[in-house]
């Protein structure tokens, strides 16, 4: 059943049987993503959860065409907005990803250019989407984008370099860069994992406002199950490169797969926590079922 605010449409984004592998020094190909299939509806917020190494980030990067050159990958289908991403020319794919698909990476200090100011980087991003935007209109666009993510001194922040920003401020800049142009799909790869809980909540509030304002679909990658339950419409649980369970986010606490149950048990309640956390007993059958 679709969440109440999402109507039934053709999928905005669809992945069929995605496989991503890397060859080791011995020549053996190890698959990091194994036969993954996903659909994302227009306006939907889909959370992808799982342990580190389960293939969450690789899935997001595959949609953008940002897999490393060492990756061996294939898919039966990969479509966005009715267009076939597998047969799309590289130049057209780059244009699509710059204008209609955006990605917020996990830690801004590793993804922002350290020798360019905030203003320079925002201008570069906006001109890629609107080449005719120049001069004062471009400066106004930078200011508006920073104000939209609740930055109080946009002119001062615009002149700063990434190392002069706090983690929360850097993430707001990333959100301003990716969301202010109204992409149809935003991939957020653990956007709050490097932030303390109060700053993370502020950043999520900003992200929530902008996604709702632009009616942007969201692929939200996270380790935080309680956060995904409150922030997303639907959840896909990944284990060892495969989706083992999908459900409505509001029903995640009643998930039935033992791996999902193990992840939930690893987040104890604040009231009356258990004396010891349970240990997840992994079943080899999960790899094939």
C-alpha cells in the first residue's frame, strides 16, 4: 500500500537486477551488490538501511554513473523518468544527473573543494544547470540558496572556505547546492552520520522542508533505523548486497526477517535498556534467499 500522500504513478526510478563486483588480487570477482531491484515512485521517500558494506552507497552511485573504474557491473534495466540510463550517451547522462538527480554525500569535508569558497562552488553548480545565469542574478541565486537552508549570515558564509565551516554548516551548503534547483530525485548518503544529534536534527529539518517544497523524490541511505522510520515512506533492508525485506516505514518495527529484527534489537530503548545487547546470529541462507 502506498503512503497516503503518494499517488500511484509509473515509477520515477527503477533498477532491475543490479550487480556490482570488484576483482581481488587473486583475480576472483567478489560481488558487493547482488541482483538488486528497486522502484521509487514520484514524491516518495525510500530509505535504504543495512550494515556498512551491504551495498547501499554503491546502489546510489550506480544511478548517478559514479562507480569507480575498478567496478564490474551490470543490470537488466535502469530507468529514470522513462529514460533508459543504460543506453543513454555519457554526455546526456551527465546533464541528467546535474539537473534532475542530485546527491548529498556523507561528509562535506571530503566532497567539497578545499581551495574554492562556498560562493565559487555554488556558482559552479548553478551554472552547470543554467549556463546563462551570470553576474548579479547568479550572486542573488547563491544568497537565496544559503538563506533557504537557514544560514543566518549568507554573505559571510559565501566567502568562507570549506575548512572554515562546521560539519552542520558544510552539510547545509551541500543541501543548498543539490536541492535548491529542484531535482526530481535526491540521493542522500548518510547526510547526518558525522553530526551530533542536535545539529543532525536541524539539518534534517532543512532537508525535509526543501524536499517537500520541490516535491523531490528521496533515496535516503542510513544506518539509523528509528530515523528512517520517522523520515521515510518505505524502507528497503539490505544484507550482503541484496534487499532482504521491504515494508512501509511505519511498519518497520513489525518487520519479520531475522536480519531486520537483529538490526532493530541493536538499537535498545532509552527506558529500561537490556543489560546486554543481543548478538545477531547470521544464517548462510540469507545470502541466497
